[in-house]
């Protein structure tokens, strides 16, 4: 089951990268918050911001780890 989940997540991240999409993601789901208030509220959760923006600068004090797809990262920092 873990292998299937990892392959599904990698497929999702690959599609996000090719489309230039960015999401807040949990272990096996994605969230597309609408509005700044929703985004800021969710930033306090355990969700991570999935982005493939090579220019994203994550300020110190925030976590940043590689995603399953080269060039993509997961972070608890959500840019304004």
C-alpha cells in the first residue's frame, strides 16, 4: 500500500510541476484554499506547501524538504 501511495503522490506532484500548480498538501490529500485568510489559517496546521518554483526563498525558521519530484519542495512556509 505504501508503494502505491508513493507512486500516486509522485504522479500528483509530477502533474503539479508540469502545470505550474501549487497546493497545500497533507499525507494523502491536497487543499486549494480560497482567500488569504484561509491560507493563513491553514498555514498553522501540519499541511505543507508543495511548489516547484526554483526561485522560492524559504526564510530561516521554516522547514523545507525535497518533494518526490526533482525540483519540487515541501515547506511550512507559504509566500504572500
